[in-house]
């Protein structure tokens, strides 16, 4: 059983009773995404908390990207809705890493692997070590950009 999923369900009930449209709608979408992930393979299974965090990260990223797209398209009210949904999802994600923390993690990983002079050839190895460490706590694109900057 996933404690995080139970918390999401309990918070959904609370949000519905409080008539909090944004929170209840967002939690419904997130729980649907989790259920879809659970039945996606050949055999239905219960997701672990780490896997639920992965689904939440994906959903939060979708909201951030949609907000940017709506804002660029001049649809501010839709962008605001996406930002509000992303904020609800963020409540359930681990504390996000700052850019300074990402920079330090990347530097430490490059030093640990001893790949400082290898340039972009080492990108895959560095990302392979970093990805599990930052899952749910940082955007993969931001981490990749920092790795590129330090290796390049």
C-alpha cells in the first residue's frame, strides 16, 4: 500500500467537502493518472510511494509546460489555472532542489566518476548516476543542462 496515495485520497475527500474546486479537480486528475499507471502494464499492480512521486512529478511538469504554452498564446486565465494545479501537486512532492544544490550535486558526481576532462561523452554516465538521486526533487531538463554546462 502507498501511504502517499492514501493521503491523496483523504485530501480529495476533504477538498470535496470544503468545495475547493481547484484542489479536488487536481487531486482527481492525479489519482486517475496513478490508476492509469497501475493498470498500464500486462499485470495491474499497486504503485510504491516512489512510483507515485514519479507520476506526480510528470503531472506537475505537464502543468508547468501547459502554463507556459497558454501564457505564450495570450490565454492568461488558462495559464493561471495550470499554475494553480501545479501548486496543488507540489504540496505532495519532496522538497525541490535549488539550482545551487543541483550544481553541487553535478560537480560532486563528475568528480566521483572522474570524468571531468571527457566532455560530452560522459553525459550518459553522469546522468545515470544523478537521475535516481534527484527523481521527484528536480526537473531532469535542469539537471541535464547543468551537466552539459559543467562537462562542456
